[in-house]
């Protein structure tokens, strides 16, 4: 069914949706990798496409930035469009100093400073995890593609310009990278009994100030895109 945020018709989305934050990255993935692609949504510029990759039907749609935004789009895809798998393909800042710019990370679990989980009425601290099926297949796909995929916990922050960054604490806990969406995605997947995985490419090093340009983030982080497409 159509929603306030999505005018796609039932059946327009494949069972697996790749979800970058940037609508222009969604378009890049569709135009670079998908054959017979069709634009199925463009409300508020959040572009969604469905096409074929190596004979498989695959969709890609942007999530926008932050947990409130991906919370809306992933909820609707899981619960209103019968999508089974959402693979976030996003950028992240490194926390683990052994990582480098363009390292590829898979989020096994997501820590957060967000109140997004309070809606589920759990009296404690939620610890959402990736789908084991998607994660294990991503590890195998990375091996075949000769990509060094690091797997571990990530941190989803509600604040980009954080006045009290907790980088040192998270580093001691073995957290690999910081981003802004996976926690909400994983919780929505758990609540809907669906599957989710965050594949991230390191775009920023807060310790050195090194970072990629927006165009590089959009068009050169192809290793994570190809892993995601292989397991779609």
C-alpha cells in the first residue's frame, strides 16, 4: 500500500532492499548494477528502484539520515511492502584505530545513545543484532570478492555534532565504528521478524581528521555494495 512517504505499489519492491542513506547513492547503485531498473518511489527525493542483478530481483532505496528517518522507511518496507531483508550500505567514522579509510565493516550488533528502543516496552537495555543469515553470507561473499570484512559491534549515534563524544569508552569496549542508523533498523527487523544487516565503509577518521569527499562516499564505496548485492 502507498504511504505518506512511499508511493510504490504492492509488489514493486523485491524481497531484499539495499538501503544507503543518500538518495544519490541509491541512484548510483541502481544505475551501476541493476538491469531493467524501474523507479518505484521518489517522494521527498527518497529514490527507490527495483531491477535485476545477476538474474535476481533486487531493490535499492535511500533511508535519509538518522534513526527517525530509517525508522520510518524500514518499518514501512518490512510491514507494508512485505520486504524480508534490508541491507544498509552506509558510511561510518572509525572508532577502532586498526581500521583505515575505506575499510569495510559489518555491524554484528549496535550500541546506541538513542531512545528509539523505548517504544518496545523492554525494562532494560536493548542489544539489537544483525541477522545471522545475512551476516554469515556477507562474510562468505567478502571472502570470494577478496574484501577484508571486519565484523563486530558498531555504535549508532543520535548526534552528529556530539558535545560529549564517548569515543574512548567505546574503543575500550571493542566497538569498530560510529554511524547513525543501524540501531533502529535492527530493532525494526526484530519486531517484524525480518532480517537486517549494516555494511559500512569507513569514510572518516576522527583522530586524524582524514575524510572522504561526498562524491567519493557516493560513488567509490563499491566493495560493500557488491557484497550486499551478492547476498541479496
